[in-house]
């Protein structure tokens, strides 16, 4: 019962904070499912492909966060385009769940024999729900102390909640891919949708702006080093992911740091921006890739939070809709890593 009460107060505090600094899911394998980062990736490599991602964050905490996403990528090479379809779901502290279905379209243009420009747009239908059976109100606690049972609540706060909301979410992205480097920018929540679960209240999602970049440094046949960075800003929240992949075909080893160590505006932001060290190991070939990563928490939560486990899988399909390019003016190589 005390656990239910603490969850309630955590939820109330979260509602107040979300209106100011709602944040999207953070993934450690940012490019294992690239459609999650930007719609500009859809159909980029002239392949039909499926992706799966699952993240279990802070498993030792009552505020455990879990996120899963499955995606389908279709190439429309004859018209220099691609489609993406994403189904995602996340669950926060056992009560709050968000589910989204997204459709993407991207157009790809050859700038020269080594450079490709991709532009994409995304529309999502999002459904957010709250399970009130896990919440305990003040008058129920009083009833428990007197009668030994929780009973029904007459708290006016309970009346103001709604069980679920739905909204449309719009995103866009731009990507330049060269045979040796790549650079991308994206913005999510362009229309600032209202995700509030309180009647007659606004909880507008702040747009998330992101910049992605990386370079491929060949070492020898089948071996390369791929440093990359991912910078994000959403409302009052900013974050940097910085790391590198060592590709030893078919093995991939990665090491990343997530945080903004030079941001010392307040003690709170300093703690939040020194988040984790990330290790990754993966296997990839021309047909599939599989990766596992672990986030070692270096923020105030400490190692006792359980860090975060993340799994990814992708597979190239043999589907042929007669839409693949019968010929290519240029045959580019792609610098983007697969994790």
C-alpha cells in the first residue's frame, strides 16, 4: 500500500515536470533502428528491412522504464523514395503507458557520385493512458487507518484525471550521406501536441531538435573505426552522446559517453547531464545485425539503479515489389554505422 502511495506522489510530481521538460526515450544504440531518429533514413540504402529494439532502464528502481519498437522499411528506389512504418510502446512506473504508430516518407537525391541528400517527414498517431488502479489517494489512506480498507475515493483530484488521450505528432528530418561521413538533423513534435491527462489542462510536448554526425575511418580490409556524436535539445533539457564503433567484420565493439560534463549551471543539471558510460557488442553482415549494450549509470542514481539493458535486431528482407532501382547513376557506400 505504501508503494502505491509513493507511486501516486511520484506521478503528481511527474505531471508538473513533464509540462516543462518532457523528454523522448533515449536509446544507446541510436542507429540500430535509424527510423526512430529521423524519417530521412527511410529507404536510404535501397533495401526492405525490419528492425526491433527493446530497452529496459533502471530495472532495480520502482520507476523502471521500458521501451520497445518494431519498424518496417520499404524502398521505392525507382522513384528515389522510401517508406517507414514504426510501432512503439513505452511504460513508466507501472501505470503510465504510451503507444505510437508512425508512417514515414523520404525522398533521396544524388548530389554527386559520393554524396546523397535525403529529406523525410513523419506523421504519428499517439495514444497515452494511465492505470488508476495503482494510485492511492489521501482519503483512501485515512479510510485505511480507520477501517483497515482503502475504500472508494472522493478526492476531487481523481475526477480531474482522464484515462487516456490521443493526438497527432509531426516530425521531419534531413540527412547528407557521403561515402566517408554523414551528417543529419531532425526535429520531432513540430506541432507541439498536448499530452495532458488532466482535464482542461495543457501539457504541450516541446519540440526535440537533434544533430547527428559521424565519420568512417578505414583501417584495413574489413576493419574500420566510426566515431559519431548525437546532440539533442528538448525544452530545458540538452544532451550529448559521444562515442565510437570499432568494426572487425563481423564483430562490432562500441564505447559511448552520455552527458554534458561542462554544463554546471545548477547542481541538479550537473547530476542529470552526467548520465552514463555505454558499452556495446554486436554482430553484423549484409543480411542481419544483432547488438547488446549496457548503460553504466554515473549520475546521482548510481550503479544501484541497475543501469540500462538494450537489445537490437535488424534483418534485410528478400521482398521485391519491382521498385528497386534497375540501375543506379551512382553507387554510393554508406558511412552510417548499424548501431
